C-alpha cells in the first residue's frame, strides 16, 4: 500500500538573458525547457504544455498497467497518442481546454476484462482527476 501523502519535487534555474531554463525532478529527469514554438520558443526543447500532455497520457498508461497487473490481464503492448488543445477559457485567459488520449492495446487475451481495466484506469488516473481539462479517452483492444 502507498503511504499518503506522497511528495514529488522539481527545481529549475534560468538567467534573465536565457530563453530556456533547466528542469530537474527528484526522480531523475534532467532537461532544458522552453516556451512552445508557437510562442517563440525552441522546437527542440519540451515546453510545459508538452509535459502536461505527456503527464495525462503517461498517468493513464501507468494506471492501466497497474490495474491490469492486479487483474492478471494478458496483453502485449500499449501504444498511446495524446492531443491537448490550448484555447481561451470563459474569462478569455488561455487554458488547457480539451485533451484526447487514444490507446491501442495489442494481443489482448480477454477484451471484456480489458474494457473493465480501461474503465477503472479512467476513473483512477489521478492526474486526470486533478485537472479541469476535459479529457476524452479512447481505448482500442486487439486480440
């Protein structure tokens, strides 16, 4: 069992003359960040928006994998794609308004059990449960 609360930490550093900044997490991620290319940033470096999209997608994969293991669901591979839309909110400020995550699970032994795992993963993905973004999740199971 997990002993809550769990803490995750990160740190960053930049100088006024720099267009990018460092990002390090307590779990070993080290990268250089930038604003999105659409806002004048560098395409080669991830943006906070990229990491938001990746977080939604990765949380769903992790949750699915954890529940599938507990339920003894046999499958070969998960492929996932996420698309997040930045738009203006009701007060005209930019917000991450919508996200669509498509997951393809291949060589699934029991598609009925896989659908139950998927439903549970959607309900229990804590990143999804922590944001106001409208998240649509689509699962495709292949035997």
